[in-house]
């Protein structure tokens, strides 16, 4: 059960919310992004009850406020044949779902969101490590050229310098490359 959820109702149709209310201790409701802004920090998920044409706009608005699970509440007849519902949709709820089905869909959406968040963090870490590796390789080449040492000796030099200065090896390598580029243009 969710502690609290934000239901954004950008639709003139009325859906049965009984199963949704049974699975959320508190269900905050709003119609505009301005209404959603003060509530977004206290909810665990956002549920968009909006036509398909407005779905991406709302997803962008929510993502700009806070990263959290986003679900789409729709009628079965509105669900598109293609599975391109936006860039960050974690789940779909149908108005006809039972309480148990809604509970399962909410749990699945939370799981999907957390998995996507972990993947994004891992991706960011890998990109940082790749960038650091590029600096280290460039710095080794500079050290080999200037000091006339082997790559292994250049790496040992970088490692020892990083330990002495209590900095990351990538930061030391970047400094060396930037100074070399400044001097040798």
C-alpha cells in the first residue's frame, strides 16, 4: 500500500477510483501543475489521469519537479496499440481494475521505477569512470613523452601522486593533461 499518491486529473471524464483509494492511505488530487507543485515532495507516486495526447507533457512536468514513479490511469479503450507512451512511464492502471490488480500494478510500478533509477546511477558511474580513464590514458602519454618513462611507470607516478595529494587519480591525470595542453597549446 502506498502512503500517499498524487492523482493528476487532466480529464473531463470521471473514473472509478475505489481500487486506487483502497491502495493509498492518502490520495491527493489536483488538476494543474501549480496545484501539484506543493504536493509533489510528499507523495510516493504520481498517477496521471489524462488523455494520451497530454501524457508526455505531464510526464515532463512531473520529471521537472521530482523523480518519482509515474503511472497512467486510463480507460482500456484509450490504451494505444503501440507501447510508446512516453519516456518515463512506470505503469498503467485501468479504471476497471480490482483492488488486488491495482495493488499489484502499483507494486510493479515502484519496482520498475527503482530498477530504472539504479540503472541510471550505474550508467552515470560508468560514464564517469570512462571519462576518468580517458584522462589517465592521456596523462600517461604526456608523462611518457616528457619524462621518458614506460606506461607502467607513468601509471605508478600518477597513483603515487594521487595518494600524496589525497586526490583521485583521475583528477591528477586531468590536471597534468590540462597543464600540458596550456603550455604546448
